[in-house]
């Protein structure tokens, strides 16, 4: 395991790796406002033990990557997709299996459209299609209105987690406890959730970010890609896997089925009981389906 700082335009991105660099590369793209450590070490090692060279990185404005005032230095999903490609360049990787989670699923769709030559395969989980306006759906759900796209909007546990995140926490123990409670809500009751495990991960994330107790928030200012770009996904030819978490409160079923339907090469897999989190109880089945997909793509 080693660390690298890689340039992407005028920002620097922190990254690290697991496994043998001689193995096929797999890039992990985390969700919004989360650093690389949103991918637990234990999960990354499972993938590496399965024969992959696993690379993860801090998005800009998270962790140890460049952090700036968003209003003074705005960017969009095009820049975030270019950041992922820059990480591959920084590790000397021409093509990679790419896995995106939540906001990372949106980023990976943009990669598939704008940087398709860098993909060996594509995996997206806990997210929706480019034609879904999640920001508008959240507002409509909060007003008690149905979504315009006909798919289910974010569910009550997500709204509960949002409310919790907006509550102040005084001191590090309180901040860690609040973060653990957020993840417990998002994970749901379908799979075991270990508070101590998540507390340990959040302690590491805080240390990784230099001890900052305030979670990043720049990505809340991002504007989603134009919905019309979803039509371009029909031209994606790379082997694609869409993973639906059975109890995801943010992108509940059938969001995964809808996303898979946008890409001719896509197939859909479901992780029973999984919510919008990565407790160790889902690491095994999740790694298994990703490893099977990368092997079949090879």
C-alpha cells in the first residue's frame, strides 16, 4: 500500500492503492463530500485479494486533496470525471475497471461518455441515471409531492439523515457519534450494522482530513449533468454492472433497473438487505459480484 499526490488541472488529489500493481487496475470513485476513506480498507483489501490493483482517491474538497472555496473555484461533473482520469494517469494506468458509488455513479456515467477509452468495465451502485433530477426529487418529496419521472424519490430515512447532519455537534466524540448515527439510518435494518466499526472508520476519516470536525459540503453546490446526456448512454459498449441495494433510501428500486436500461451492455444485480452504506456485513456479497463482473469483462 502506497500513497500518491496526483495533479488534475490546478488541483492536487490524494490517492492510495491496495494489491499488486501488476494486476488489472480498479478505480474506486466515492460519493459526494466523502474522501477515499469512504471505501473502508477492509473492502478495498477484499477486492485486491481477488486479483485487482485497487486505487482510491480523495475528491477535490475532501480529505487531503485541494480544498478551496467553491464559489471562487466552481466546477462540475466534467471536472470530477477528469479528476478520476487524472488519478489513473498519476498511477500510470491506461485502462481500468471503474466502480462508482452514489455521486460516484453519476461521475462514472460521465466518464463512460467522455473518457470511454479509459474503461475496462464499469460498475455503478447506489445511484441513478443521468436523466433523474435527484435535487428536484428531494425538494418534491419534502413537499409531499410525487416525482415527475415516476420513480420513487428519496425515502424518509434519507430525510432523517439530512436533518441529523444539520444538527450541531460539540467536540470530536459528539461529531463521531453523529456520523455513526447518520450511517446507521442510511444503512437501515436489512443487514447488521456495527456502531464500533463505523466509529473507528469515522475517527480515521477525521484524522485523514487533518482533524477537521466539519464534514465537507462543497459537493452540495454541484449542478447535475444535463438530463439529455442520458440518451448518449445507449452508445456505451463497455461491460457494465449496475448494483441495486435492496433497501437504499436514496435511490430505491427500481432506480437500478432504470439505470441499467439506459445502457445496452448493462446487467443488474441486487444486494439483499443493503442500504446506502458500506458496513462490513455487505463487503462479502458486494466484492463477490464486482469481482465476478471484472473477471467476465477481462
